[in-house]
C-alpha cells in the first residue's frame, strides 16, 4: 500500500447514501481511492459483515467511522454507544473511530466532556482501536471569556495519552490558524488527516474541489512527506458544486498527484 493511502469521506453523497452503497463504492473505487470513511449514522441498519464483504468486492476497506455525542449513552440492554461502535468497526475491519463536537459552555461542562472522551480513548485502546479527535473551526477560536486560550489548547492540555487526532486541514485554515503548526503539535498522535478545501475564509461551508480554494494543501502535503512516515489521507468535500461523482474524481486526482 502507498505510504500515504487515500480514502474518501462519503459525506459528499448526502443523506440516504446507505441505500446506494454499491453505486457509491463503485465511483470511489474507479476514482482510485483505497478506502472509505463513513459516518456511523449511515451504517446503522447494515451489518458490519455485509459492509466488509461489499467493500472488499470493490477493492476498498473501511478506514474509519465518525461519531459524536455521549459515547456512554446506553441502549435498552445496557450496552453503551461506544461498545456498539467498537464492535461494529472491529467486525467491519476498521481501526479508527473519529469523534467531533467538543464544546465550551463552562469549565465544569468541558471537564466532564473531556473526561468522557479520555475514558472512551482508553477503552478503545484496550480493544485495539483508536479514538481520534476530529476538529472543526470552533476549536481554533478563543474560548468564551478568554482572549487567547483556544478550545484546542484546553483539549491538548487535558487529553489522555490514548487519544489520537485526525486533523481537518480545511477547518483549521477556515478558523485562521496554521494547519502545519497544528500538525506539528500532534505529530506523535496523528492517525489520519482530512483534506478539505474552501472557497473563502468566510464563516460558511463553501467547500470546493481540493486544490481550487484557499487552503494551503500543498504546504501541508510537503510537511507530511517530510515529517510523517505515512497516514491515511481522507478527502472530504461536504458540498459538491456539480455532482458528487465529479467532486470525488477531482479530489482523488489531486491527491494522487501530490502524493
């Protein structure tokens, strides 16, 4: 496998994508990706064994799934959401669970949520799985009542050693921060990287094909090639201007060219 294998986040295909996974997987395979990342909400109702077999038939693998919310919420049987997701990704053949959505409403609330994430990361490690924090832009803005401290600083200061990271390069830049500086901060915890490009730095989700916007993806690529032996690089374009199929192909073409 390539030193930097490329994967596709299926968010580009929108809602109800689980009703047409074979069609989607065919497009992703033909574009040249080696794997997929799929939000867990799209996987519920599909057995992990069936997903693994389907992906394998297209020469793909499940790189990660994406979750948020309370990981220790329990169902009627008493099983936690985290246990459910760990069991699913193990059976489906993945090793990563991406988590996002940490907020700052108060110091007490943040401490409780961080403890939840840290506890979940330790449990994931025990099950040979990585819990990876995936950022958006708000983590790189100052905490309310603070002129300097960012939520990401508080997260890094209190993060357990088991917590890994999957930085989203586009959102870091959208917040006005330096993606390569943050990559350096989490270098030893890096599990995967999301490549996303935006048309502008305005506070809107104006995603565009990789290499056509304002995110310094070539600089990030140079940093990765110099400093990292290899991680999964995941293309994620939330909104496609023309068609999801066109966006998927253009993003794969960019990643194959730079890597």
